C-alpha cells in the first residue's frame, strides 16, 4: 500500500507512525508514506485565501490545492479528514487496508475551498463530534488504524480478532485483562482465569464483554442484540 499525505506541516509525520510495531512496518516497507508539503505549491507566497461572503478565518486556496492534487492518480482512494464527514470506523479501516493507494488531504484554518471537494473524488471522514485544529491528527489516527491491519504489521494476527470492534457488523467492547502478579494491592485476578478451563474462560470473557458494552455503549449493545436475534431467526429458517 502507498499512502500520500498533503499537509502544511510535514514535520508532524511520521510522528506516532514512526515508533514500535507500526514504525517497523514503515521500516520494513510493508507500506510507503509519502508526505508532500503544501507550502511548496504556494502561489505568490500564499497557500490561503479569505472565504467569500466573510465569516473570518482563511481557506486553503483551490488553485494551490489543485496544483498539489492534479498529478495524483484518480484511481486512488481520496480522503479529506473533516468534522463534517461520515464517521470513521473499524469497518472503514478494514476497507482502506485493502486499497492500493490512500491520499489524505489535511485541512488547516477554516478548511478548503469547496470546489476542490467537487473536482476530486474525496470522501469526507470524521473522527468524531469535536473539532481539531487541522486534519493531521485525524489522518494519523486513520492511517494507524488501517496500516495495523496490513499483513505482517501485528506479529500475532489472532490478537486482531480479539480487538474491540473486530466482529463487525456487531462488535462488543473488549473484556478486561489481567497479568501477574495474581494478587496485587489486595486485588485478585478473577479465579476463573487461573482455572485452565478454556471453555469456561471464553464464556467469562464473552459475559464481561457483554456487560461492559451494555453499560458503556448502549448503541453498540442494541446493535449486537439485534444482530444476534437476526442470525438466530435465520438459523431457524
Ligand atoms: Cl477528521 N478533522 C478535523 N480537523 N477535526 C476533526 C476531525 C477531523 N474529526 C473530528 N474533528
């Protein structure tokens, strides 16, 4: 996979993509990260322009962005991180991890000239209902979520299956985990986990995941229940 990032602040990258397992993935060439500085496409020393109709702030100018974007392949997956976008998800990460090339355009200021989002086949994608200063932090999160699904990035692929959100379309939050020592500050590891009974352990983990999801994320819980019901009625057909 090839990832192209357009940003006014190339020094932000690779940032968290440069360390640990995900950093190894970059070193090993499991994907490539090309970062292009939008400042190098400045026109008469400018990258921004004031929005028509007022409203304050500045926009990344259409002409500057066009100069940066026009050499890039139409066939790539074009992503504009923005709080106006559709919600990013594990499913999106899964989908993007199968693509040949991802292009991220990182907005700053008040955003980009809307005509750029019409001319190029961008999907607007959001991290959540809050506003960041620019698209870079969001792009880093989306890239990390996608790249860790590439073959060879995470050593033990079974750990991917146990992730929260692994079981699309009806994921549960992950059960709590414990390591040695078995007793720490008068808190015991649940004894079932020490029993060696793998059937009972799996059952306990599932029950914990259900309880946590129901309490913390009723939206996910309702989806899970609906999905379980629908697969139950299918098996009766
Ligand atoms: Cl994707 N971009 C920016 N700039 N702010 C955000 C966001 C994205 N998602 C939530 N807030």
